[in-house]
C-alpha cells in the first residue's frame, strides 16, 4: 500500500503532485464556461470546479485559478455579471479540452475550437449551441481565497436550456440521456454508467430503488 504523508505530498515532483491531488476525489463535473467582454468578444474555457451551493436561491459555485493578467474569464464575469455553463458531449470533448490552451485575449475560443455561440433575449453571455444542458448565471458574490490565491465565484441560476426528455417530471436531470461527459484529474474523460436512483433516506425505512418510467 502506498502512503503519502503531508511532507511527502509537498515535496513530490510538481506534475506528479498536480495529477495526484487533482484526481484524488474521482469524477468531477465538466463544463464549458462561456463569457463575453464589454466589446462583445467572447471567451470559452473548460472547467471542472463547478459545484452545487443551494436550491433556494439556486446557486452554483466555481473556483477560478489565481488571478493573472491573462484571466479573461474572470474579468468578463466581473465586467458583465453574466456567464454560462454548458455540458460537454462525447462528440466534442477533445475540442472542449483544447479551450484550456492559453490563447491570446483578442481571439475567441468559440471560433478557434469549433463551437457555435447561442444567445437568448435579455442575456449577454453566450451559450454553447452544441451542448444539451445550458445554464445561464448571474454573478452574486466573489470570494478571494487567501489560502492559495484562488477565487470563489458564486452565481445564481437564471436560465436553464435543455430538451424535454432530459428533465423529468420530478425535476431529475438525466445526464445519461443528455450525453454528459465527466472528468477525473486534468485530462481523463469518462462517460458515466448508471447504477440506480434511490429513495429519500429515512431512519425507519429501508432504501428502495426508484423505478424510472419508460
């Protein structure tokens, strides 16, 4: 059995440490984050740090890397107050991965990586046309994390775009039907395989599988 204590982790080779810590928790959410600046120049980048914060109000948090001069995504979110999260499909996961390259600020990853912009009335940020689940968010809070220089961005969900068959009558989002890809670490992509939906856990009742209607 391998064992890494705190000092072992900190003293390990940089790329080894990055790979190990990024993949330690297993599969993560995967999204394309779409923004635009005040001059309508769009930006697109793949992220794996988005997480649920609450349903009332409907909040999603995400962690941005330490602020740099070349951090167009965070600058755009602050400037416009709006951004989108779009799921990644098997048909374009390689193109999504390519958006993580350090392109110059004056170019759009939408165009360079082969994605189409989709807009809805009254919302400035671009959605990804090719995605099957598209989420529009408005910025609610920014928290600078002193411990490592990252930034917590909190947004409220104000738009959800998805096909009828993806959202069930009980609100369940079927990511298998949607074709959503997930990721482990920085570069390993997966398609999830369903086990079951389970009933709400109560102390006096055994867990039951929820049968999906055909």
